[in-house]
C-alpha cells in the first residue's frame, strides 16, 4: 500500500465498530489513535536535515523503499512519517508499506535478533536487490529497549521513557542513520 492508503487505514480502524483482530481490542484502537496523533505531529514539523534531503534528491536511479509496519506500532509513529517525508523528496523513490501481520511474511526475511520487530525499512535498487535495511528504531533507542529487557520496570513506564526519547531526539537519529546507509 502507499502512504495515503496507510494513513487511511488509521481512519478506518478508528471509525469502524467491527475491526478484525487485533483492532477488535480497545487497547489496540487506543494505540492507533495515539500513533495517528504522533505521526501527524511529525508530518507538521519541519525536521528534515538539509544534507540528507540533498542526498535523497541526488539519487539518480529508481529505488523501492518498503516499510514493514503496523498502525499499532509506537516506534512506527515516530519513524515512518520521517521515511515517508524523505521519500517524497525524489520521484525515483517508490515508497510502499507492507503490513507485518497481513500474512505475506516479508518480515520473516528481515528479522531483528530473531524477532519480527517493526518498523523495518528495506531499500532496493531497480533490479529488486536489497541495498540496505534499517530498523526497527534508531540505534540509541534500540539500546534503551535492550537495556529495558534487563529491568523489571513496568511496561507503561518503558513506553513513557521511549516516547520521551523520541520527543527529545526530534528525528535526528533516524536521519543520521539513513544518511550513512545511503553512502
């Protein structure tokens, strides 16, 4: 699906009374609502790094950017809008979103430490060959998550601290990492 279809999916989930699992669970619907708000905040913010935008605009052959994600994913709410905004800077980038849980199982080829962590970006050249992958979150944030697994901190406190990290980072880390990967 494209970016517009993905953002429309949020509306569909939020406005439907008969959602399929996991969106038949009010907790997941709440995640979607929060993530829609967070995504919209990033889309309104002027956070794109000028040097990265120049590098994106300089791409001179077609690329396919596939993001594996789900609307309930908190990390996606912060990272996928940045990737979508970057992809719009060059018409040679075909930006697509694949839902992790749709049964297509593309994620099985891009596991993180054996897990189906999302979001996951796969960048391919015009021949369908992988140039690089990124995800599921910036390296510093990933290390925080790894460290959290060693603690008995309540899950809500973990989520709060991750959200605070994203707010303070302002999209800088993901952009630095994508900049390096494009080299």
